[in-house]
C-alpha cells in the first residue's frame, strides 16, 4: 500500500535526523567540556534512545498488525505538524550553536543563550519532541502509539526538565533571564518585560 510506504519513508527521515543531531550533540559536548564546561547528568539519554526506538517500532507494528486505515486529512495534519516541529528543533539548534547538547552540560559563569527561539519559550526542542511523538503515528492512524508514548513522554519530561533547569540555575543566570519566559507556550508580553540580568560574582 502506497500510504504505508510513505509512512515508512517518514519514519526513516526521522531516524536519519536523530542520528545527525545525536552526532552533533556528541561533538558539541566534547568541545564544551574541553573549554571548561561542566557535565551534570546524562539526562536519561540512554533511556530516551530505547524510548524513541520503541516508539518507532510500535507505530509501525500498530499500522501493519492492526491494519490502521489511512485518512488523508489526518495524514496531511500529521505531515504539516511534523514539518513545523522540525523547524522548531532546527531553530533551537541554530540558537544554541555549540551548546546544543542532549546531556545536562553548563558553562559556569557564562550567560545563557536567550536569543532566537529562546526569546519566546525555554524548551523548543522538547516542544518539538512532544509534537512528533503525538502526530507522526497519526499519519497512518496509529493512535494507540500516539497516546501511550505521549503519556510516557510526559512522565519523562517531569524528570528531565527540573534536572536541567536546576543545573542551569546553579551555574548561570538562567533563573533571572528566563523568569518570565514560559516553558512551552509563547507569551509575547513576557518578551518585552524580560531583561537579561548580569551574572552574580
């Protein structure tokens, strides 16, 4: 079935992207650590690899084993939303530069990056991940995968976000800079009221 082939192609694209950004993250981490960066934790990176691999296998299995239908309108919604999620991720990568790292790594006494997409939200990449986990399976109506992995991801983010924000607050001016910036939903009024604070000595 043509729609299933396109579905597999979409997943293949996501796999290639994951490999590329993982390689980029490793390169950046090596560079930042060599320049005095501080590694706080893996931030569940090993678990996330298993989690995302399982997500891909489950949605493929659901489509083929449960014979999920192809609904053009839903597939179009999935494609458009997935594209927007990719734009969000690459906006994050562009803004962070060599600080794009999957693990929790800080550069003590160095101001956090608050330009680009980070003017609007604190965690654009995780917003992209939330979106992908929910909408990619819907390209071929794999709604069980969408629901189950979205719920599991919510639990995962409850663990990961505080860990990252605590590390950044300890070593940088993160708390002062992002005090009025929402985590996921942009608040344009907050952009104009937020002022970057100097690091405390």
